[in-house]
């Protein structure tokens, strides 16, 4: 995996990586696209690989799918709690090849025989092998993405998702069987991660203090909670509207879902391209606002046209859910930048919370507990859609108001600092009780004058991530929580 770009790298090198899509980026984009195709193939992946002869009960299918979900939870949890060295060992090409090879054999086993003809022990073993592969891929791609610059990682996630939608649309139009596409994805993903794993550097390259944690944690939670709610709503609500299990997703449904997802996420790429390196935080916030508005639009379409076109409205809702799942990855990238172990924990937890649990509830529990009989023939549209609209609208408006207030407070703090210039000696004297390091005192002097992190980084010849890290340490020692509080304290004392 590519090592983190350090402070000593030349400006020309950084610009070259930003402007050109090199071999590493192409490999990463292909591998991530293959991962999206597998994870979002259907709610009952990997059983979607197997032909459905119609004789096996939905409860039996749900039982074997529950094995996969429980194994995915267990393996992801183990990776999240393990030291990073465990993942470094897993990233060795020969071991990654073994995991990928076992997963490929399991996919072949499922693809060659109908579910009704499967032997129970082999079917369960296939579920376990594919769960191990999926959890490992999520963890290793998380490390790979966390080692890259934030804007580069966000762009790769967006482009890989768009590429996955293009593959789905083409394969659907060409009527290529879904199990054939998924077999190719497992092989491609194994080759891509094995190539990337050869460049995995030591743990120290992921733990430098210069690589700061996310600078807008409250905003992260403000985006995370409504996004997760809408994912759960879609997975559970759609399943409640479907009767018995009927096998793989039809090509027309695959095409329509991919087309809507592509159109929606193309706006995300446009936003990122417009902002460039200037404001990755603003790009994420604009992406969040756009996806929430798209989801609200989808819900309104369902309210108006669902009775006549339930097929289309279901596809719209599923597409929005897929986009939100990818956005969760984008949201976590700044939080785990340069921190391999933190990346593994965050993304392993994401695999549990955003993939395994919602599908265990919406598919496995739905059939095993007999909810398919309870909700059969009952229209729960009005109440469910009304709840989703309320949550989506409240979450979006509340978050944007919070961001607007934060931006306004920042402007007030900046104007206050410029209106009351302070001497260097007075600032140092006021900060003496807090035992700041020399570098922190240096950063604090610029903060007191209202400088932004970018401006301080230019003055001190450091990265913005380093400045944000020092700023967080200063706030923690002074028991304050914002730049406005810091400036207010300085001027009051």
C-alpha cells in the first residue's frame, strides 16, 4: 500500500499526484469498484450467486444468510480490536491470495449449484469464507485509503462507485448473469489488493502526530446519524413491502438502480472537482446536503406516484441508500487520515453497523420471525414515508443551521481578533499556566490574532493537519472547545 506523503516530499511530487491518475490510483479505483459491486449486489449477497429453484423456503435461505452476517460481524469485530500488525500480516500477498482464493472457490460453489441442491455444511462453509474475505477487504482498503491525501481518497471513492454503476448497467443490458460478474469482481479485487499490499509501509507511517484527526467531529456526528437512519429505513422498509424471497435481482432492476445511483453521485464528483483542494470539509458538507435533498426528493416521489409505479419508486429508494452507504466511507476518511489502526476500527465498525446489521434485520429476521406473513398484503407506505421525510428534513435542516452558526461564529471571532491586536509578550504571559509546548505556544499566538489553520500552516511551513492537531491539544489543555472561546479568553484576560 502506498506510504503516507510526508512533509519532506517535494511540492512538485504532490502536485504530480494531484494532477495525474497514476498506476496506484487506477489499481485502487478498480479494486474499490469491485468491492462496491459485491457489497451492493443485493441484500442477500452472497446467496444471490446461487440459482433459485423455488423449492427452498425463505426461512431456510434466511438461516444461511444469517450465518454470513454473523460471521461478517465477528470477523470485522476481531479486526477492529486487533493491533494493526494483524492486518499487515493479512496484507501479505500470499496470505491475501489464500483468502481471495478461498472466497473465489466459495463463489464458484454457490454459482454452480442451485440453493435447493446445496449441502448444508458446504453452504455454511462458503458463507464463512466469503464473510472473511469481505471483512478483510473492508479493513485493507480502509488502510489504503487512510494513507492517501484526503481529497485524493474522496475522489477515488467517488470514481470507483461511478465505475461500479457503469459495470452494472453494461452487464444488465448485455444480460450477463450476476454470478459471473461477481466472480470476476472477487478475482479482480484480490489481484488489486495484493498489488497494493506490496507497498504497505511500517505502522509508524500511519501514526505521525502531524496527521491530525478530524477537525469537525460534531459535524461528523451531525451527518452520520441521519445518514445511518436513512440506510436502515430503506433496507427495512423495502423488505417489508416485498413478499416471499424470489431469487436474484432482475437485470432491469439492476440497470435502473445503477442508472439512478450514477446520476445522483455524478453531482458529488462535480462538487469535488469544483472545490479541488481548497475545501475538503466544505465538499463533504455539500455532498451531505445534496444526498439528503436527493433522498427527500425520492421520498416525495414515492408519496405522489408509488401507487402506480412501486417498481420505480423502490429502485429510487434503493439507489439513494447505496449512495448514502458510499458517503459514509467518504465521511470517515478525514477522521482516519494517516491513522491505520483507527481506519481499521472505524471501517470495520462501519461494515457491522451499515452492512451486516441492517440486512440481518431486514432479511434474516424478517423471514425467520415470520414478518413476511404478518405484513403480507398490508400497505405501510404512508406512515413509513412520513417518518422518513420528517427525519431527513429535520436532520438536513438542523445540520445546515449548525454549520451556518459555526461559520458565523468563526467570522465573529476573526473580526474580534483583528479589532484587538495583542503583543506577543502578552499572549505568551497569559498562556503560561497551561504548560503548552513551544510549538503549541507558537500556534496559539497566531490563533489569538485570528489566523486560519491554512494561514498558520503557511507561516510555520507545516501542514494544515499538523496545525489542527496542535490546535486541538491547545484547546484540550485550556478546557475550551472552539477558536471563538480561545480568542474570547485571550481578550478577557
